[in-house]
C-alpha cells in the first residue's frame, strides 16, 4: 500500500503539477493523524520509509475501526429488530388475553343476571305457597327450599359484583346516613342469623360517632354483612361482636373503624395474607363443611379499596378472628340534637352481667352518658353491692339485670332484691 501511495503521489505531482502548498497541507494532515510535528520529518530514505510505514498502519487501524463500528451497528440493528419483534408479539398476546378476560367478565355478568331472574321467581312462588295451609312437614320443605334460594341468590350476587369490579363498572354513590343506625340494624340481622346456633351477638357504637355522614350505605352494609356472615358461619359456639369506633375526627370528615370479632375456627397464619384473593378458602375441609365460593372477602377488599379505605385482620386458629375496616367519610351532621334532661349524669348504675363483652359495652354506654357504672358478675355480688351502697348512703339509681346468670338467674335475683329492700 505504501509503494502504491508513493507512486500515486509521484504521478500526481508530475501529471497534475500539484502545488507545493497543497502537498504541504496533505502532509500536515497526515502528520497530525500520526501525532507528529514538522520537526519530526525524515532526512534520509530509511527514515522516510519508516514514516510511510507509520502512515500506512494509521490507515489500516482506521479501516479496522470502521469495520468494527459497522459490525457493531449491524449487530445492534439485529438485536433491536429482535427486541421489537418480541415486544410486538408480547403486546399482541396481552391484548388477546385482555380481550378474553373482558369476554369472560361479560359472560359472568350476563349469566348472573340470567340466574337471578328465575331464582326470584322461585322465591316469589315459595312466598305465595307459605301463605297457604300447610302441615308441619310441608312447611319444613318450603322453608328449606326458600333458604336454599337465598344461598343461591347470595352466591350469584357475589359473582355479579365481582364481575362488575373486574370490569371497572362498579360505581359508588354518596348519600347521608347514620353509622350508629347502620350498626344497630346489622346487630338485629346478626341476632336473627345467629339464633339457630345459639350464638351471643353484641353490638356497640361509640357515642362520639357523628350523627350523619356521606357514603355508599349499601356497599358499606354489604362489606359488614360479608364479614358478619362469615363470622357466624365459622363460629359454632361463643359470640360475635360488631363495634364502631372513631379513629379520627375533624369538622369536615371522620375516620370510622368497624370491627367484627368472633370465637370461631380462626385462620392459619399461612392463609392470612392470601385470604382476600379471589376464590381462596381456608382449606378443602372447610369448603365442604361450610360451602361458599371464596368471593366474599375478595369483594370486601375490592369495595374497601374503591372507598380509599383499608381492611386487615388478626386470627388465632381455634380461638377466633378479628377483622377491621377503616373508612374516611365526609360529615353531614356532627352531633344529634342535645337532650335537655341529663338524668343519668353522676348517678350510680348497677350492671349485673357475667359476659365480659356485654359488660364492656354497657360500661362504655353508661360512661358516655356520664353515669357511674358498677359491675357485678353474679347475683350474690349484686346483693352485696346493693347492701354496701345503702350502708354508705349512696344507693344505685338503676339496675341493669341480665336474665341468664350463673347460680342465681335474673328473676331470682330480682325477687331477692325486693325481699332485701323490704327487710
């Protein structure tokens, strides 16, 4: 290459009569590329040969660099093309999966609507049949059929709600309602549901709860009913407790915390993190025994999330579970109209109750009404406290008496109180 370059330059000088200034510029460029100065120019043929060899190697290295750069660009182009193809294929697969998911959601919603219609028809017919003259055996069959329809309707409703949530079609409404009234209504419903199992049902709403708030009453009731029905379903003996506390209160909004506590079978630690996922149940044994689709808690979680709230739990197997629901709601009316008569303020009230949960509820209510509650666990304690109060000249203004008490029931205690007073 060097000899060709020399010959080429020589011929060019002879034939084109290139000026010395042009040659000087060419030489300066080559020297700069080789990192040489004018003082480094050779003075002998051997030195010129070495210089031309350096120039030759410079050209070669640049060609190699260009070659490597071209290859790198070619490889990068191939990789980018492959990456684009992969992304395009993955996007198509995701779009297809989303389309199939939407089709499945629409199918579930349509099917739920179609199933609700005949179930309502059967329930209506059973209601009419109930009004006819039936013997005890026939009435039992009718009630069983009606209960079965209620279970099916609940399952279908859960599937419908789940479909709406997955499709993003569930909207929340805001109306003003009383949180205390909601808890009281739910307490009556729970008592009816728990009656067959002879479970004790307790309800409590803190006195500082705002009178009226804004929110989706139907969905909040649904959340609490799902939790409450689970509590009763998985509890064979003991109690179910529903409470409402105020976590934070301002003039504009309130943070309410609902608690559902039971003494049921509990939830293992390994299942507590996944219990709110779709179609998850504690185990196959409980599924066979208690039934259900595993959507109740999923719907609870989704509805609470839609309301910007949170739900969490604590549970001990064979001891029971506690669920909490926290919701922040705007306030419509902070306090009820104030009563002029504050009769209980400062007065001693005797509470005769052996159940700790009921004791706590009654004590909280009485303290909120500014009364002074005194707790007796049984009839003998109550009689002794009555005698002490009379001796101290601080008699009780009222007695709250539980009918079912150990050793001495409520009626026997009431007779003893009358006799003791007369003596």
